[in-house]
C-alpha cells in the first residue's frame, strides 16, 4: 500500500500536473496524503505486540479503499457521486483509530 501511495503521488505530480486543474489536483493530493498516512499506520500498528490489531488494520485499509479510492477517480472525472463514498472512508479511518485507542486502554 505504501508503494502504491508513492507511485500514485509520483503519477499525480508528473503525469497529471498539466492535465488537472488546481481543484482536481488538490483532491488527488489529499487522496495520496491520506493513503500514505494510513498505509504507514497499518505498517506501524500491525507490528505492535500489545494488542490485537487485525480489526484496526482492516478498518484503516477499508478507509484507504473508500476514502482515497473514491477521491482518485473523482479528481480524474469530476463525477460528483463519487464524493458520496468518501465520508464512509473517513468513518472507517476514525473507527480504526478509536478501536486502537480503546484496545490500548484496556491493556
């Protein structure tokens, strides 16, 4: 997931720079940022031995797929309906981090 985030970031910076307007490029960059941060989060959290993190990682992965996965095509197509999926990804991100906090507090 991290390699894909880097590849999509590079593609946006070099392949889409002259093809997208500033608004759409901002959407692309936000998708890459959240993709990267949460993929890194999965790597860090999955290495923790202190808590069961499978559900946390699954929620973060679902967040990447729903949040960034809806923003990438939204930036390319401007199909507004894709934006309706994005908040579901945000909810998955929030749920993942809250679940991690809860599980850590129970230890």
